[in-house]
C-alpha cells in the first residue's frame, strides 16, 4: 500500500474523493452508513454508488459492490482493467475480494477502518498472492471522510439513547 498519493496528482485524487463523499452524504440522508464510492476510467467517473444495505435489506450492497456492478454494466465487461476505485472508507473483506476479482487497478480510500478494513487495518488482502494485484492508497481527504462517519454514528447512538430514555 502506498501511504500518500504523489503531490502532482493529489488534486485529481481529492476531486474524485469529493465525488465519493457526495455519494456518502446520499447514504447518510437515507439513514445508511455514510460510505460512498466512484470508479474512474480514463479520467472520467463511470460509476457512482453509496451504501444501500439498510434500504434494500441486502448485506452485499456496500458502496463498492454497487459501484462495481454499475461499472461492469457500463463497460459490458466483468473486468475493470484500467479503472481506479475511490471510496470514503477502507474496503472490507467482501469488497476487497470483489475489487480483486474485477481487476480494478488502484483503490484510493479516505478513512481507515480499524475494525473491518481488509486493505491495511485488520489485514492486507491485496498483498496476498492473487491472479491480479491491486495497488492501494489511503488517507485521501481522511478527515472529511472520518468526520462524516463519526457524526453519523454519534447521531445514531443519540437516537437509540433517546428511544430508551
């Protein structure tokens, strides 16, 4: 995993992560964990998505999974060669597996996930021997991504406490 992106491309990486943050805010508004994702090919966003697990009652509808499905439909292909994925939270094991299987080139994420992150926090799944190697870079707009998640879960805890009290 690369720690930080090279400074010459930082502006582009932040632009794409801001698009992922817009998706995360859509999830927030739905009462979903505020995680958003975009997939970029040749400098253009080809797919956007946010978490839909609660809304659709489907454990597989993480932002990354939905976004990968949309990108595959857009390209009429199951492999996403030359595509980069931007997501506001470090991918979990399920999403990291789908990223490997879809042959995404590079994953850029905002906040680390110390409890479930499979890229660098609890595991380094991309470093294991696979048929496809995925590069990764964390910390893109980390504070903004992290603050949105913290705010969401703080409000959720307050709502639960209010219902009990």
